[in-house]
């Protein structure tokens, strides 16, 4: 019973770590990174489709990203979606590929991104704590209902706390790395 609860909490916390990784990848650092466009949706024959499904990405240098659509007829829609995205880069279309050159980040913009990373990290840590709270309530209920002994419940809570600390520390470490990356000139 307790192991099932702990396993469920572990899976939920692991998914939160994955979501954190994705969120941090979408924050711009001044370097060309295909992850920046992971959430860009393109109108492809009337259906909103993720950009990753419509094109391949190549990083030609630190600040230039080359986007090659699989279907050349989608070029204009991809370019439009890129222009409207929150990334803040201007795509240029040469008829076959789209070239995106990342502008240099200003000091002010870097600080905004650091704040954004801190907020996202805090949101994800709250998500981990919510998973912990749910699991703790399930363990407490099992102990109260007599399904498991108090010692087993206490041991389960200690495991849960260690698991929670490990996941929040991982998120904190990821946030520190991203901040360092953002502040690097």
C-alpha cells in the first residue's frame, strides 16, 4: 500500500522534473536552441501542429538556427508562426529554409529571464510539494484506517520527505544552471 503511494508520488515528481526541463529549454539564453520553439504551433492545412513535426532544426552557429520544413508549402505559415512567437527573433525565408538569427540579449532582458526562471522553478517546486502532500494524506489515511502500522507509516513518510527533497533540490540546481547560462555574456 505505502510502496504504491510512494511509487505514484515518485512518478508525479519525475514528470514535474521533465516539465521543468522543457520549461527551462523554452527560455531564451542568447544562443540558438531548437527547444526555444518547442511550444510554437503552426497552422498546417487548418490544424494547429507543433513546429517540431513540420521541420528539422540545424544550429549553424551560436546565434543562428536553420529551420528546414518537410513540406515547402508550409514555409509561409511556419515563418508567420515564428514571427508571432514569444522568442523575439526575426525569421528570414529564402524559399527553401528559414534562417533565424538570435539578437543579443540586453542586461535588462537577461534579468527578466532570470526572474521568469525563478518563478517557473517555484511553480514546479510547488507541484512537487503538492504530490508530497497527496501521498502523505494517503499514508496518514492508511495508518488511521489500520491498513498499515504506525512504524511503516513513519518510514513511508521519511522516504517521501527524502524523495521530495531530492526533487526540489534537482529543480533548484536546474534553475541555478539556467540563471548562470542567462547571465553569461
